[in-house]
């Protein structure tokens, strides 16, 4: 029986090479060259390249690659990465899990339609660090995007995915105690949607987080049930000031033990669907961040330029779609920093039948 594999004609390094002058404020020439070098070294076939850009004057940019299991050349690329990092047990376990996913060898991982491999690439880095793995926890993601009927999902699905990842990565001792904490958080309020499970393998110690969305009016209940101390009224007021159109809020929720002080709260805005916001609303959000001293005017202008031209032919003659969303970091219900995640997606790619 044959299977359809997506065949990508443009590499991640080539997508980065094709970025034009409108990216100069977000991506210095040195940062662009460095990311191209790392992307070429990784050689992972990615439909989307994501740039993690600080919105203040900080010029650091990190890299994430969007991977889909049924992609031609993904398995050989992963096998090459495994051989290149054979001396690192963490890298080896990471690649082994990615291969089980790519080869459809494990039922729970088969329900992951895509994932991101994200790399913290500091300016002094000379070696590719072990990635953060961010797995889509919504098995029906693409069906939802296409407007198709979606089967009822298991409420235990995210926990089962967590168990599978912990087992594959041999993290039972470190993350096992957080399992029940995760269950409490994911069931804190009704109408919670779990978008991603992320394992920050390059951090010491390894940390775990879920990307979840909750109705904004339920944010206070979620915070108190999950052990947070932020004032829900102040936090909700800050979010409504910045993005008054949003009916739901997406949290990058880092799990922590009851005995630990909660880490800073991270909130994502302008993500998908009706909460993405129109051009006028997103421009107003950027201006308000600039007024708070959290976004430089040059980076605001760059994001507005991308917003005005969401699909272009890049400098290499390839069609590329561009979009972005924001992540805000809160301390004591006050926003203290902002990042933009800029996605560059190659268009016009087909699927090829392979045995």
C-alpha cells in the first residue's frame, strides 16, 4: 500500500536566505547568517520556519522548525542527526522519540499531527543544542482548520501524551511527580483546550509546559485552582487593555510542584481564528506595547509590514506566507516583556506518492 509524503523543494536555510530587507529590524545580518548555518546543519525538512524575536532592543533570535510526520526525507534527516549527536544521551533519546513519531511506531504519538523542534541559539553558541519539543496535542487540528466534523477527543489524551513523552525520554524521576499537577491544571475550568505539550530538554532542570486556552472570564478560576497568586482582576484588565477583542486567552503554562514558587506567567495573543485579530486591532496592540516601552518602533514597523503583505514571492523566487503572534511575560499581573513568533511557510508544495 502506498502512502502520500509531502515533498518540500525549499530547505529551511533557503527560506531564511529568502527573507528581504523588511526583516532587517527583526533579524540582523549576523543573526540571519547564524540561523542559516544552524538550519543547514540540522537539515530537517520543515514547511514552516519560525523566528522567536524579542521586541525590545535585544537582537537575539531563536529558531523553531515545524515538522509533519508524513514528509519526505524526514526520517533520513533524523537518523543523520542521531548519528551526529550519538555522544549525548539526551539527544539520542530525543531523536529516537522523533523517529517513533515519524515512522508511526507508537499509537499515542500517532495522534500528534505536527510538532516543533525549537532551539535556543545564543550568539556564542557553536553547537546545535538539544531542542525543545513542542507537540500538537490536538489530533484533529487539521480537520478543525478545514472546517470538517471533528470526533470527540478523550479528556485523558494530553495526559496520555505526557506519559508517552516522559517514558520515551526517560524523564520519569524528574517529571513523574508533576503528572497529577498537570491533571489538576487541565481540568481547572470547563471549556479548556489543550493545544501543545512542550518539553524543554535544553533547560536545567528540564521543564514541562502545556499551551492551553481558557475563556478570559474563567481566567481567575484557572489561576486559583492551579496554584497561581496573580490578581485575576488586574491580569484580566491588562489583557483587555492590550487585546480587547480576545474572548479566550492562551497560556504557556509551566508546571511546577506545590512546594515551588510559580514561574512567571506567559500569555500568547493573536494566535488563531477569531482571537487572531484584524490588522487594525493587531496594530493597536503593538502600539500599546511600544507605549509601555516593551517594543521598539523599528520592530513594530517590521511586524506591520509583514501584516500588510501576508504572502509574497521572496528574494529566491519562492512563494512564502508570513504571519506572527505574540507572547507576553507577566510578573504580578504586570506585563514585563514581549516576543514575536514570526512564521515563514513555503507555499505551492505538492505531495508525492511513495511506496
